[in-house]
C-alpha cells in the first residue's frame, strides 16, 4: 500500500501531497522535512529507494521535481517506480509535456488526475487512455456548468437592463 | 456575477506568492489572502467559495494553517453541481484527515452522492471515502459501497473495490460481506476492475482465514488462467509498457497467487507452470520486466516447494545481484534475505558479492547488504567476515558507522568462537568506533573480561596500548580505566604473557599516569572521570608506592563542582589517608559475574524489576550504590528520584555487575528510596558521624548481607571478614555498638496502632501491623502478613513496595516465598518506613504482589493511602 505521495521541487518546495494513511498536520510537515532532507541530497547514480522509519520511500526525479511514494517494507519497489512513471506519463499527456509551472498553477488538476490513478493507496487503473478519458469527461462537465452559469447571468443581466 | 471566473484570481495569488523574495513577504501575502477568505467565510459568501477553497488548498500546501476552511468543504460538497462537489471533495481530502470530528458531518452528503444518478459524482464520493474514511463512516456507508460493486459502469466498480479495501481495513468484521461480490468481479475482463478486485481479494485473504479458503478453492484456477492470458496476450497499446502487457496486472496476479499458494500444495501445483513461464520468458532489460520477475521470485519462494522453480528463482536473484543498475541490486539483496530461510547454501555462494555491496557508495544498498551479511554469518565464516567488516569500519562514512558497529558487536557477541578473539575484535571496534558503541556492549565486554581469568594480563596490556593510540574514543578509555584499576598489577609485572604478545615495560607510575591523563582529558564525561577515581583508589592499594601520587590526584577533584566527583574524591581521600587497614579489603577484585546470567538479563529473560538488588555483592568493590530506579520507575511513585545512570556515578558499576544477578534469591531486602548504602558505610568509616543517625542504614547493610549468606557466600565472606577482623578499630566498634541495641529494643513501647487491611481480594489478603521505636517517631515498623484464601499454593511469592520521596522504605526478607492455600499458614515480612515529614504528611505506599499459581504468573497491584495519620 502507498501511504503517501509527495512531489517536492529541487529547492524543497512542496508541489503536491496526498496522504492515504492518517498523519496529523504536524507529522505531515515533519515527514516532508525529513524526507526532503534525505532525498534531495542523494546523488544521481544511487538507487531510487530510501529506508525511512521502517518504511521505504521510492522516489524518482523528473526534471526539477522529485516524485516520492512511501510504501511498506514488503511492497514491490520496482512496481512503485512504474506507478510513478505511469502518473508522470498521464500528466505529460494531459498538460502536453508537463513542467513544474503547470503543476504549480494547476495543482488541483494534478490532484484530480492522481485521484483517477490511486485510491486508498492502491493502483486504480493501468490504462493511461482510460484515465485521460475520465479526467477529460469530468473537465467537460465543469466547462458545461460554467457556460450554463455564464448564459444565465447574461440573461439576468439583459433582463435587468 | 460569474462564480467560475475565479480562475484568474487563484492564478494571481499564486503569482504573488511566487514573486515574494523573502519568507516574511510570503507570510504577508498569505496573511492577507487568509484574512479575506476568513471574511468571505464569515459572510457566508457563495460566489467565490469555490475559488477560495482552491486558494486555501494552495496555502495549505505551503504549510500554513487552514482549519477555518474545513466547513467550506462541507458546504461545497452539499451543493448540487458537479464543479462545486469536485473541488469540495478535493478540499476535504486535502485539508482534513480521518481523525477530525468534522468528518462525521460529511457522512450524510457522502451517502447521497453514493446514490447519485451522475456516475462521476458517485466516483468523487467513492474516491473521498476510500482515501479518508474513518471506521464509523466505513460502517455507515459499507452497504452503499457493496451495492456499487455491481454498478453498470466499470469505472465505478473499480473505485468501489478500492473503497472496500479501506472499509475492511477499518472494520474487519465487514469482510465477509465482500467475499461474494469480489468473486464475481474476478471474472471480469476490464483491467481496472480486475486490478482492483485482485487487490481487494488479497486484502480479504489477509484479514479473514475463511475468505482465503474460499478464494483458494473457487478462484485459484481462474486467476492462473487470467495470468496466462495476460502473459500471452498479443500487443495491446493501451496496456503496453516497454513491450510487456500490463505489468501492473501481472504483478497483482502474482501477488494473489502467492497468497493463495502459500501453505497449500494443491494450489501451488496449479500455478507451477505459469510461474515457470513468467520466470523464464519475461524480458529483464527494462524496469517493468524486472518488477514482474521480482514479484515472481517472491511468489516462488513463498508457495509450497517445487525444487526446480526455486533454482530458477535463485538464478534470477544471482543475475539481479550482478546487475549494474543499483535498483536491481537493491531488490536482489532484499529478496536474498527472504531466500536465506529457503536455501541458505545458495545465498552463501553470493557472499563475496554481498560483502562488496556493504562497501557500496549508496547508503540504501549498504544498509540492505549489512542486514544480509548479518544473517549470513555462521560459526564457520565468522572470522573472515568479521575481519572484512572491521577493516571496512575504518573507511566507512560516519552515518554508517553506527549501524555497522552495532552489527559487528552483535556478530562478535553471538558467534565468537573463543574469548581471546572476542576481546581482540571488540578492542578493534572500540578503537575504531568506540563512540558508536552502546553501553550494554562494553558492559558485556567487561563481563567477558572478568570471566577470562587467563587473559586478564593480556587484556589489560592491550588496553593500555589502545588508550595510547585511541584515547579519543571514550568507551576505550572507560574499559581501559576499569581494567587497569582491576588488573594494574598484571600490567606492570607482565603477568600471564601470551606467546603472541610483544613484551613491554610499564611502571607503576606509568599506569597511574595513564589514568590521570584519562581523567583530565577534556572530552571525558562524568562517568569516565568517576571511573578514573575508582581506578585510582584501587591502584593506590595495588601499588603502595604510588599511594601519595594517587592521593594528590584524587585531592584535585575535591573542589569539583560536580557533586559525584567531589563526594568520591573526599571519600577516597580519607580512605587513602586514614583507613589503610580497610583499603585493601574495599578495593579487592570485582567478583566474577556469571556470563550466562548476565546475557540472560540482557536478553530480557529475567524480569527488569526484581526485589533483589544484590547489595552484598557490591560491597567489596569500593563504590557500589543501590539504585532502585527500575522498581521506582515501574511503580511510578517517585520517578524523579531515579537519576539517569550517567549522572549517578555508582550506577554504571552497578550496571556492570548486573543489578539483579541475584534474582534467584529474590527474597533479599530492598532499600527504598535509593540511599546509597556504601556512601553511608563510607561516611561512617571516615567521618565517624554519630551512630545514632546512621545506625539504621548500617544495620540494613549488615542484615541484608546476612540474609544473603547462603546464595552469596563467597562474596560475602570477602566483605564481612575484613570488617569483622578489623573490629579492633574503635570506630567500627562504635558503630557496632551504636546499632547493637537496636534489634533487642522492645517493640511494644509507645502508642499502639490498629492493624490495617492493606490489600484484600478473593484470593489474597494482606494485613499490616504497626509498631514504633520509642524516641524516633518518624520510623514505623510494619509487619506485613499475607494469607492465601484460595485452595491452591502460591509459589515464587514476591512482595514489592514503593513510596514517595519523603518516605524511606526498607523491606526485610520475607519468611518464605511459598504461600500454602486455604489460609493454612502465612508469609510475614517486615518493613520499616521512615517518614521525613512526620506530622505533616501521612504514609502512602504503592504495592505490587507477584506469585505463581499453577506455574502461571499472577500480579496484584494496589495503593495504600489509608494509613493512620500519625504514622
């Protein structure tokens, strides 16, 4: 099971956090501090796993961002690397060659996508296409509601002229 | 006004925050934003709720408090539209966690949304429930989720399956409801549904033995077929990862087969073929393929034996281990640990490679490899492996030294073939990384040294050399100081030379100098310095010619601001000066601690708390101290009294000896609270303070000694004979006179007190009878009387008591440790309580009675606070 997902920039800024196990706010910031200290200092050629508090944290660096997932000792580390890559590829398709700025300004989108990939710390969908389709369908629901609201406010505006 | 035009403003805020140059600027921006959001919240403004929550989430990610936004999430979730719900649920998952009360309020909205006609809203609710559900919510909403497992759209079914995992983890009782729906989900073709159903199935099997049996019978064959199809499926771009069809699905299938095959030969048989196929056919040049192989190896190791498959698996691991990719090597080491129990020989073959990994530049790999080496060490390879590890200790980096040292020490302690090797290896470790060694390790080393009587000379000479070169390692210094104090004569006279030793000349002066240097080293802490003083006292007796020099050194600490050092130096000084005749008896060699008992105690096989503190054994050593800290701690009455071991100088010696080495004689007395028995003795000896004041303590010591006569005869003799033979010393005579009358003192003088039922249960009663010594109203003598009301015999009966700081308690030995049943006899035990606040505070006591009933340990505890006020 994945206990949490963290996206940390090379400067140690948090870009996304998702907690599937209960951690209080205080613990969360402590975890982030500890892990960014451990992970950001590791050299490029080293393996992608660090052992931490009896868990393992699998991380992978993409450009300026570190994607980290914390798993149990007995989980398959190599698979988690694949899950990270799976998520990154979906982000990449969604944003069209994703960069850190996309994830800063559209952080909620990154969360929506993650929610289509993982639930309860388990993988939900292995098809990138399906995830993309589901996110797009929900985005269009939002767009439709926006347009509807806009047209209603237009009608109201005209009626009250 | 358009509520969805808010996107720009969120952007603006993020821009403003990113533009901040300093943390203070950022805080100011955030503060301003939070203020306006708070205002909007209190105005219950609808239009920007959506946008405000998005902003709050961003602020939350930066680490600022955002609790005031929690209710906004609930309002958005309760709104009818999809966009509001979407952001509301996101906020809920981000800003709240399952332990917050607010979460309960959302249960109703969740229930409605789980029944919504829009499948995406159902999906949002399932996602939120799966990520943050509490046990209560899981219980309330389980029926909805169960129903959604049969929803028409597969994307809802897969979410419901994962949500069910959360539910059964929170409320395992609900597991059985999910067994049947999962069995039908496992037959589906949709990968998402399969993936999640298999995961749910695995969790059900872990929680419920019945579910495991059910799935093993009904689904093993089907799952094997699914895996076959997945492995042999033609290219499908949707699921392809570097040429492998849906590795995620394959990995999950391998995992569920592992669970089903574990411990069941029939199920294991069914999956043999496909496992062999996966193990041989999967491409291993990409990570996805290796992930599958890794999972496959683990499954092969766990299911029932099939020799051929295991060879295949070990070969895969061998290939992994020699891979250049660090990730692959890491998982190989990880898996080899599990493989040891299956095929130790095969793993041993890779020993050289594994040892190389201990020296890898990657900390994660080093750690894994070290754990593995630790498991690989056995009697036949302990010497070369330890040598490798110790050699590496010299060059390893600091972060790793702690782990490495602990493992080496553990290997040496566990597997050392002979004592001289043990001592040699430990000395090497101490010299190299002494500062990383835990206290119990060097304590154990000293125990081993004391037991190796033929190596005393060799050891003390090696240590003497070691502190010349590695004096910066505190622990080396401590062990060396201790040994030079004990065996200084062997050092100087080169006694017990081994063939391999080079002769060296050390004069008595050199030995004293070495200790002086150690005590004056600025890095030496209190414990080391205190140990130095004890060693000096011993040397003053071993080398009479250096007595004056030692006295000069000891005198220098008389003005120490550290109480422990000051007290010791004053006491030792007067021993050297005034009590030559007692000195040699006081500083005799430490009695040998039984190694088996000591290691047993370390392993925790003896209880931490023991009524026996082994006082008599410590007396001959110069500076014993009765530290009853464990008992006090446990009973939690006067916790602040138990000084940390390093600050109380006596306690380390006490530790060395093993403070409950005598626990076989558990009936000896306990002095509570910690009053240093020997400090009192030394006071008596040196200052000759009025016996009336200290008489009782001396009496304590002597009476305890006598009680332990049988078990500790030897140690006791060495103690008591000098005291008795030197009884000509008028001082000692005084002492003996001083407390002599005490025991004969008539006890029925003074006021009488009614007996008190201190403890009463259906099986046991305890009655206290009180008496006072005339002239000392603060002292109460208590006679405790235990009666067994059941029909069974209680054996190993132990009574313990603890009192707060203002009281002092002395427990005499009990009349017996067996309590016959049916009230056919009783145990009596005398207690003496000294109330330092007599008249102001009344007695209070916490008690604990342990005994064995039909070989079962029983424990009774209680507090007695209804003592008569004038006691």
